[in-house]
């Protein structure tokens, strides 16, 4: 059985945990989120998507 978790949900959980344990402040979270939105509207968006896709496709092959 394969369990699929959207990357956005996983990143949201990480951000919530970082805020909960005060590893980062709310201001830093806002800045990083805004950076992500602006990055998505640049030419780098396709490269970032390809990099993340390659990384997530490679994870199941680790250790085999």
C-alpha cells in the first residue's frame, strides 16, 4: 500500500512545528511564504518543480 502526502501539507506541518518550538518567528515564516509565492511567478519555478520532483522520485529508491 502506498501512502501519498502532498508536499505542501508536509511543509506546513514542519512550519507549524518550527513555530511551536520557537525555532523561527512568525515574521520569518511570513517572509519565506511570500518568497515562495513570488518565486512561483518567476522563470525559476519550473526548475524548482523539476528539482523537487526528482528528489521525491528518488526517495523510494534509497536503500534498495
